[in-house]
C-alpha cells in the first residue's frame, strides 16, 4: 500500500519551484552553534557546557536570557552565580517583547535606507545574469513565471530560470549567435563551386634562410645583469662579504 500511495500522491501533486531564503536570525544562530561546537572540539571540552552558557547569555538589550524567558530563572553552570538568580520568578515578557521589537524596527530602518523593491521586467527586455562566475552575461527575458521568477534566454539559445534579484536590466542590444543552417536543396540553382587547387600549386617553394653570424667577442662576454629596483625606485645592491 505504501508504494501505491506514494505513487498516487506524486501523480496528484504539482511541483512549484521557489527559492526560499532562511531568515538571517536563524542563519546567525546556526553559525553561533557551529562555532561553539568547533571551539569545544578544539579545546576537547564538553559542548553541552557551551550550550548551557549560551542559554544563560542575555539577549540584546532586554536583560533576559533564553533560560529566564523559558523557565523564569538562570540555569546552574560552572560559573559562579548568586542563589537568588536560581530561584524561579515571574518574568516581564511584555517588556522583553517590546525591547526586541524595538531592536527589529531599528534594524529594519537601517536596512531599508539602501534597499528598495526591484521593478518587474517585461517580455523581450534585455538583462544580464551570472552563470558559474562573477561575470554578468547578457540574456533576454522570455516570460515571467511568477512574481519573482523569470525565464531567460542566452545568445546561444540556452534557457535558464532566474530570480529578479539575480537579473540586472540592460539597455544594450541582444545579438543571437544562432545561424540558420544552409539549405542543401538550393545549391542546384547556385553558381558552381570551383574545384580546389592541386597540391602542387598550393605548396610554396622553400626559400633559403640565412643564418646570422655570431661574433666570438659577443659570445664570450657574460650577460649583463641589471640590479633589482623596488617599487619606490630604490636599487637593491647585493651584500659584499669580506673575508677576514
């Protein structure tokens, strides 16, 4: 039953392509946890002690740690702590939410100073995109697949799918590299092609090459070595070691 059910689900399902991006806070948290594990591995210590101290660290300017917001008290660790901080108490969650929301609003305001919504691209417009390198290559918009995804075509006829953030609008002309193949049936009405010339006519006659004469004085003289000059123009002189 399981294979048939899976086959039935796959037939009735529709594949929707979407390039979802993780929130920056989640990516930053994963990076912090990986660094804690790496430092614990390098120092050959218990990684759970690092996670314990991370839970006891206050969040931003709220003054509360994740352990306090979850359990109402600090967690006992290897660091010295007051006994009063281990006693459960009622936390002011509304104050913590307001402080964290104020931090998010401030970050959003700073981010929106240099960011804006990109205008949509129309069918037939010229743009540039990146492909396996940092060089932006020209392309032409074929169609708009959804709100942020476009189907594009390169000059050699290859089609790709890119998001709007990966496309830059360009005012240049789009030159296609595709050429139509010649029609072999039209050769009967064309002018006859002259036969290729014979091999005897194409091969040029060899010309004698004069070898330059080498002077004995020039061959015996050592090559002149120029001293090394730095970027600032200072000449580097080799050290002269005096035998005592």
